[in-house]
C-alpha cells in the first residue's frame, strides 16, 4: 500500500466515524481549533488500535 492509501484512510475514518471534515463554524480560529481536535481524536483512536493489536 502506497502513501495514497495511508492518507485516504485518515480521511475515510474521519468521514465515517467523526462525522466528516465538513465544518460550519465561522472564523479561522474556530476552524483551526475544530480541525486540531478532530486530528487529536483520530490520533488517540489510532494509538489505541496500534496498542490493542500489538503493532508497536
């Protein structure tokens, strides 16, 4: 699997489990905060998955 698959997996996970990357907030700071929190939640979920499967 190439780099494209790794990137697409992230967006697919966000779309299906975190209710998408579409944001209806007004302002750059709020959008930045929402994206940062979404990425943080993805990273925590991915870390838990790696630890649970023993892939580290």
